C-alpha cells in the first residue's frame, strides 16, 4: 500500500488545516507579475515560424517546443526606468 499523502504531493500550498497561510497572497503576486510583464513590455516572436501549440507528455502539459520570445520595454517604461536610475 502506498503513502497516504501520495495523492497530494502536487498541491503546492497544501490543503486543509495544514494549508499555507500565504497562498492567497502568492496567487495575487503571480497575477500582478504576469500583468506587469504584459503591460510593460512589447513581445515578439524570435523567428518567423508560427508558435507551436502541441503538448508534450507530463502532468502539467508542457509544450513540445519551448516558446522563444523577445521583449523590449515600452517607451513609457524606458522613461520611468531612466528617471528612477537618475534619482538614485
């Protein structure tokens, strides 16, 4: 017979009474970080080929071919970063 907790090993913040008290904050921070990446940068594909959407094997559905993208800061962010550096 296997370990009783074997089915819960993929729950990152635990569950029940032993659940991580910071899980709500962590989920919000990840959302804010993703939103900042989308809003503050312009994203482009590295090559001309279309992005492959085929799935690899695994529990988390990884991509067969990794996504390669190039980012550059938007003009408003370049100005913000420059003024922040000048202040210090």
